[in-house]
């Protein structure tokens, strides 16, 4: 076909009937053969024949409406009536339907707005009048309106399920769309050619059948827009569509498409002489082929799914030894997958599934265990893999010890074949690696801790048996081999974490001068939690006190890196300035450092070089939170630490003791652990890390600790009572990697022990530190009151059963009390805790009074009550400003002397001296039966805390003591003030 010819036939046709010709047009069509045929029919039959045709006319409502309107407007209603009555076989446009039939008596018909062809509604997917749109375009003029139809006829490919938005899949979708478009064009071209050919044949026939009228109708269109009409007066091709048909096919065109194309191109090569029937037959054949292909694909999919299901259900032995992760294994003896990969995606997935369940061949070439197979890059470790259940013997035969390598875990429990092992990928990001190491580390630590506990139990039981028999206690046995592996693994993991773990950079700096870490062994006799052996066979860490339950997750808390001032704003006082040489960077010779005072870098002669600055930003070694059995969660160092090394700052909320008590009885009432630590005993201030804190909140108590807290002065002065501190943890000795970090809590009056009339402690929380010198209780028993340090072996249980302090002393099996001490008379069962608590509060009140007076006297001091972001141009001066801080803090002398407040941090232990800690006080006993002397009950007298608030000039409403504890913070600091002053 030449371009000129093409041009002619390609132009769309927009025929519009001449308005005044409508009546005439229909009248002229009257004498057609069809009309005559109709007339010859009996009346009802003629009506039945006519109905669809008449209704079909209404399917072009635009025409009808316009004609009717115009007829009425012109007063030519007669013409309209004539049109209504006229038979309709003479209407404009030829019948051209996708079905290929030109029969106009097949029911409802509809006309295309553009090409004016008539089509069978049912063939075009419209079954009732309601389905028909007001404005209709055929599949050639608007193929996009008929995609479903074209697809159902096999002219468009079947829909492809949308894939993910990955780059590859996007490309695939784009290719798919290009292919679809190409096919749509192809389909349109075929249809157009087909119609043209058919029309050629039909025109002749129709022309003969219809006679001159019908010919005229065609020629009339030709005159109206001759440019739009082809040689034969038939225009079907939508504009632009055929121009693009010359484009080369897309590269990714499927075989199927090409096949279809070839077959559809065939008519072009051998055009049918008279179009119609053979074209239609071909098209039907194509459709049938397409349908068959679809069916085939469906079947293939079903088969693949079935195969995969069967394979999954089949016993492992039957599964072919294939390799996971698509790694190829050179030593494979069987061909795991078919040589030709399956075409369909489903089949590929099935093949992948099968591969992932393949066996890992052993170095000798034999297949190990089909279900728990390692990828190729781990094949060298396959011999270490434990056997699956039921396959132990076979595995034992196959797995031979490798020279130079540890023996396989022959004794390890076989793996259940249903367990899925997630092997590491060949390539891994550092993040993934860290995550894996962390998880393994946690697991290993748990295993070790469990082993320690087990060991303790075994030794404890052994010691009982031995002591009964009068033998010497058994020596610790050598480590089982598996535990040695675990140790070695821990070491490797620790090394990894040290080098690549979070904070590795900071830790590396800290560890620069550190000796090479030695291997940690939780089984070594010098482990931080050694077993306590007793001669009597009774131990405080007896089995009944060991809670070896599964770890419960700890209460969530917000991590902070500096203290948050809740009960009062932070005071910004000056701090002493050292006289260091600027080049010294405030090294060990710095007087401030010596006095545990932190330099202010703005004033320090060393300026930015000063190394004696706030602990907030000092690098600290990594510490892991691990579950340590009966003591809950604890901190373990993954790296070796040296004596004196800084481990971190204890951060939390700074609150008054009253608030701490309120919290203890409300927020924390249901908790087992408290996280209070004393901040300023004289001011009654504590740091609470229960809600906000850092990792150091997990440090447990030990009577033989490996760390200690130091309280450093950050600003202000102790004499001026305007001091702010920081609490820093240091290593008391060299600590091995894997050891638990502990310090001596140095119990204070916050949790006074409950004593019986003999001065024996009868209630409180048991200490499970296991140290040989363990007091047995999580509380310090003041010696000066003449109370025994801890219940003696054999006495403890009996004494614990005493319900009240007035109960008669239980007859001791071991005779009279061994220790002869002078005791102060016990006046009242409640007096001891009351006195200590009251005195502590009174002292705190005095301290606050002093502060209040200071604030009144010195406007600058008052100005110091500002937030960190605030500014004060006036220099601040305080009572005792620049005074060298009291050495008492350094040596641990507490203001509350042991004689005055027996339970307030008095200690003969040098470890507890720097700071009298309040942490981990026990929750108050819930029932009076279980413990008649409730430690905290007296300090909860509402009048006690308020006493101190009067000193601050509180003039608010009085509260009813019978009511619950008031919000003392709110009273002291009005809410608005607090909002602006509390430093977060
Ligand atoms: C500050 S918390 C320490 C972290 C705590 N283990 C946890 O799981 O969150 C203090 C609590 O830990 C427990 N604890 C600490 N040291 C202990 C020890 N030596 N013996 C028994 N329990 C101890 C006590 O329950 C105590 O109240």
C-alpha cells in the first residue's frame, strides 16, 4: 500500500447528517429491500424484527436528541414523526462489529461517534441499554476503551501481576508495558486490515443487496469528507495508530508475541480475495491458541505448586542434595537442579526452595545432613555441625576430628530438623555483623551464667555432703571442654566488639595503656561471684534464695547522659580554679584533681586542654547489660579494665528524698529494684535512675566489689552548700573481660535494717553477691550499735521466723550468742528506724534552711537559681566560695556521724566511704505479718517532709496528712517555675 493511499484511508471520518435531510434521508431509505421484506411479514413478526433496529437508533442519543430538538424548533414535528416511524435499516454508517458479522438483527446495536459504524452491543460487552454509554467509540477509534475486550479476543496479552518496586522489577514492568502497547497496535492493525478486506467483499454484496439507496448513503459520506474515506469508502484505523506500526518490535518481545505477529501478518502476505470468512477463522484460531496457552500456563503453575508442596512434605532423605543461597558447590555429586532452569517464576521459586534445603557436603565429599546445611562459604565448618535428631549415628560416623581443629561437639544435643538455621551470608555489613555478635554474646553470657549457677549449686551440695562426712571441701573441677569453647568464643566476640563494636573508637582511646586483656573465665576461682562455702553446711546463698528463673525484661527507662534536675533547678556556682601550668592539661598534679574537684574549662589555666573536666563527655569503656540470675540484671565488661579506670557517670533525676519515698510507694511500688543513689546526704538529695538513667543503674552490689563510686565536685562549694556533684564509677582493681561490675552499695538510713531485740537483723533483702565476707543482707548493720554483722550460720533461718521483735528469742542450737556486745536498750519496736529517718530528714531540713538563708542574703545566690541556658551578668559569690572542698568527701567522712545516725552510711569499709549509696533499697514489705518492722513506714509521715519546706517560705495550702503524699515538688516549685527552671 502506497503512502498516498494510506493517507487517504487513514484520515478519520466525521460524518454528520444534514439537519434538514433527516426526514428525507429516512424516507428515501423506505423502499429498501429490507423494508419490503418487513412489510411482507405478519404484523407481530415485523414488529419483533423492527424493535432491535429501532432501539439501536436510540443508542446514538446525541443524534436523536439534536434531530428531535431541531425538528421541534423548526416546527417540523411531522418530520420527526416520520423519522420515528421510518424503518431503520437505512441509517447512516455500516455495520462493523468485532464478531465479524454484519447482521443487523442480532439485538441491540450501538454506533461509534467517530466512524459511525454500528456494532452489536452484546459483542462489545454491553448487554442492556443501561450498559451503553451516552457517547460511544468503537474499539478502533478508542482502543483504550476496549482493552479488556481486545484482551479477551487475544489481541492483547494477559495481565501480568504487578511486581515489587525494585529496580529490576520496574524495568520488567516497563518492558511489559512496551510489549503490551506493541501488541495493542498490532491488534488494531489486524482488525483494520481485516475490516477493510471484509468491507471490500461486503460492500459488493451489500451494494447488490441494498441497491442504489445504500450506495448513495456511502457516496454521501464520501462527499461530506472525502479526505476521510479510503478507496472503498471504509475507514477504520484510528489516527496515528498505523503510523507507529512500522516501529521495530521491542527486543524483549516474547516468542508468543512474535508467533502471533507472524500469524497475524500472514493475511497481509496472502490477502483474502474477499476478506471475511477466512480472516475470521484465523482470528478465531488465534484466540483459541491464546486461550490454550493461558490454560497451559495455569496448569504449569499448578503443577509447580503441587511439586513444591510435595517436596516440602517429603522426608528429608528424599530431598535432593542441593545448595542454599544459590551458591554452587563444586564437590557436589548429584546434579541438584535440572540443567534447564524452569521458565516460570513459580517453577524457579520451587527450584530455589529445593536448593535451600539441600545438604552440605562434607570435606570428604559426602553429604552431611540434608536439613541443616551450610552454604559453601561455611563448608569448612560443616563437620562441626551437630547432627539432627535421628541422624546422630550416621553423623558420628561421617564426622571425623580434623587435625589442628577442636573436636566436634559430639555431646551437644542433636538439632531438631524442624529448626531453621539462619546461616550468615557470605557478604555482610558491619551493622549486621555487630548485631550478630551482640546476639551471640548475650547468648554466651547467659550460658556462662547458667553454668556458674549450676556450678555453685553442685559445689554447695558437694560441700554439704563433704562437711557432713567431715571431709575437706572438693576442689573445683576442670572446665568441661564445651565451656572452654564458650570461653574462647567469648574472647573472640569481645575482641570483635572492642575493635568494631559501638563506641569502639572511644574505648580504644581509653584502653591505649591497658595491658592485653586476659581470657575471662567465669569458672576461675577468682571470679567476682565466688561460691560461699561454710563449715556448718549452711550458706546464705543457699538454694532457696537462688532464683534461677528465666530473665524477665527490665522496666523500660529513658537513657540520659547527664543528670536531670527535677526537685530543684541546677545551681551554677563557681568552682575552685587550679594553678596548673597550661601545658600540663591538669594531669595528676592538678590540685583540683587531687581534691576530686572538676575544673571549669572556661576558668582553668589549661583551657580546652584541661583533662579534668566534666564526666559527661569522657570516654568510657563499653559495658553490657546481662542477666545475672537471682540478682536480676547486671553490668558485665566485655573488655579487660585496669585499676583506677573510669567506667562511667551515674546519671538520673535529682530529687529530694521525700520525692524518692513518694516514688518508692507509688511509681515503683510494684517493682523489685530501686535505682536510688545518694547525691547529697546533708541536703537529702538523691539521684533516681528508675525512670531516666544510664547503664550504670544496673550495677549490682557486692560485699567484695571490683569498683567504687567517687563523688566529684562539679561547681559551688560544700561549705556554701551550693555544690553540684557528679558520681563517677572507677575500677577498684584490674577487672578481667567478662567479669561483672559491682560496687559496695554502702547502705544508708533509707533502708534501715529491721532488728530483733537482740540486735539481729530479721528482715530485709538477702545479699546474693556470694563474696566470702558477705554480710548476708542488702543492708549495712552498724557495728557501733552493737549489732552483729549478719546472722550466723545456722541461726539465720530460725531468727527469720521470729514474727516480732517482742517474740522470745529462739533457743539456739549452738548455745548462747557467741559475740558479747554492749547494746543500747531497745525502747520500742519502731524507734530505731524512726530515729534514723527523722534525724536524716531534720538534717536535710537544716541544710535547706541554710540554702534558703543564703538565697535571701545574697541576691547573686538567688540568681544562681537559673536554668543552664539563662544568663547572669553578675558575678556569683557564695559562702565559702573558692574554699578548698572538704577533704571529708575524699576520705568518706559523712556529715551524719555513725553515732548520731547509726544507719546513715557509717561504714568501716573504705569502699563505701566516698559515697553513701541509697541504691536498691528493698520495697517495703506489704504485709505486717511478713515483717512487723517496716523500714520506710516512719519516714512517710507526711509532716516530716513538710517541715523542711516551711523553711523555704512555703505559704501554700496545708494538706491533710490523712491524704496521700502530696506532690512536694509542686508545692516547692510552682508548676510554671518548674517548667522554666528544671534543666533537662
Ligand atoms: C540498682 S538495682 C541493680 C540492677 C538490678 N539487678 C536490676 O535487675 O535492675 C539494685 C537491685 O538489684 C538487686 N541486687 C543488687 N545487688 C544484689 C546482691 N548482691 N544480691 C541480691 N540482689 C542484688 C536488688 O534487688 C537490688 O534492689
